[in-house]
C-alpha cells in the first residue's frame, strides 16, 4: 500500500533536511564555547598578543570556509549568514598581516635580513604545492591544465587554486614591504607612505585588468594594520581612557551599517576597532581555535579542493553529511600539509 504525501509535507521535509546544514556551524560553535577561556589582561602593552592573534586567525579561517560553503549548503537559517562574513574575515587577515609586519620591523633592527626566505617563501612554496595538487585533481577528472594555461590563469586573476586571490595578493604585498624596508630603512612613517602609495598602484592595476572587485576591496586593511602597529602606543593610551565609549559606539555603528554595501569600508573599520578593543582588554585561550589558527594558511588553500572532491565523488547533496565531510577532510588535509611543510620542507635550507 502506497502512502501519498502532500506537497506541503514534501516541502516541509525538504526544508527540514536543508536546515540540517545549520548543525555544522552549531557543532563548531559548541567546540569554541567548550574550550574558550577569557582572562582580563594585567599588563596591556600590546593590542594583539601572539596567542590572541592565533585564536583570531583560527576564527577567521572558519568564517572563510563557511562563507564558501554558504552558497552550496546555505538553505537553512544559520548558514546563509556566513555569506556576509567571508569578506570581513579577509579584511581582518589583511589587517593582521600589516600589523605583524610593521610590529616585527619596529622590534627587530635586522628584520629585512632573511625576509624573503622566512616570510615570502613560507607562503610561496605551499602555494606552489597546492597548485600542483589542484593540477593533479583536474588531471584525474579529465580536465587537465597545461603549464601555459596555469600561468594564464594567474595573469587573468583566476588561479586554479580556488579562493586563492588573497594568497596571491599577499605574495605581491610582501615584496612591496620588503622593498620599503630597503629604501626607507627604519623610517616608520616613510615605510607606511611607501606601502600606501604602492598598494594604491597595485589596486589600480587590478582594476585596469578587470579583476573581480575582491582583489582591491580589502587591501586598505593592510595599510590600516601597518598604521596600527606604528601608532600602537598612542592607541593604547587612548583605549586606557576611552575603552568603554569606543567599544559602545563601534558596536552601534556595526549594527547600523549592516547590509550597507556602499559603506563597507566604514563597517570593516568599526569591526576592526571592536576586535582591537577586545584583544587589548582580554586574553583569549581556546584549543580548537588555536589549532585552527596554526593551520590557517593550509586550511585556506585546501578547503576549496576538498569542496570540489567531496561534491563530485562522495556527496553533492545540500545536507549535514556533506558539510561535515568537507570540514573533516579540510582539517585533516591542512594538518598533514602543515606537517609536511614545517617538519620536512622548511627544516632544510632553501
């Protein structure tokens, strides 16, 4: 005997199945809350401590992954919200890169020595390895790229490594910073102005070449990070006096500006002020986010390949099973690649 199911019940069953994908971010949120420890800082001598930076990078990496999953598995309630957060996360990544570079330069007198090997190569070599992995994947599915096609993809701003425009832009920004160290020596303001002018020209080039707007919409956050490190002492003195007021107004403006795409610069800066204030006042400890932050580069580059492989060979359905498979394989793949790079590749002289 066949039981007829009404169209309304079919739609309800389909909707409930789609909402199962919300369990993915909920599970991650549970792990974050479970292992989160927040302490008030006794000595507030920096805006971003090393541990806070790692925790923040871990959170940003997760936001980027869920942002890329949202168009594929975003039929629930929570998952679609991540479609707005990926751009914000990348902007904070740019900020932390600029802050870290300028901070190290101000602390170390010989920061320019070995910069290419210690900084640039630690991104370039993994990126080349992932490019090869992507090439092998496309060869496996019968869509092989020639070397010329791979190079043309780079030039056109559409590399075969999914979502890797940010990595490519960092590989262009780092040489700019290195050049500013050589030309401007220890002049912090001159270094800032040199990078500002050079990045403006770089963004203009992206626009002339008709690259997607993601290539130049967040670059200003790198300059903001440089400026933040350069004027960190002044910012700390300000936050000591006006922390509560600054945080309150920043939070209010974030809510007011939500969804206002034409004011995205102001919204991004307000979010960054919030993160800066939280990092300044509190010390965050979270094992899950610290682990994620330690493999953030590899996770950023591997998750696109995992998404392609899982949806092609295992599960193309928009359900929880697909989301959890992608997360699991992405973490395992990023962890294994991290071991490969840190324990084998970078232990040798380059």
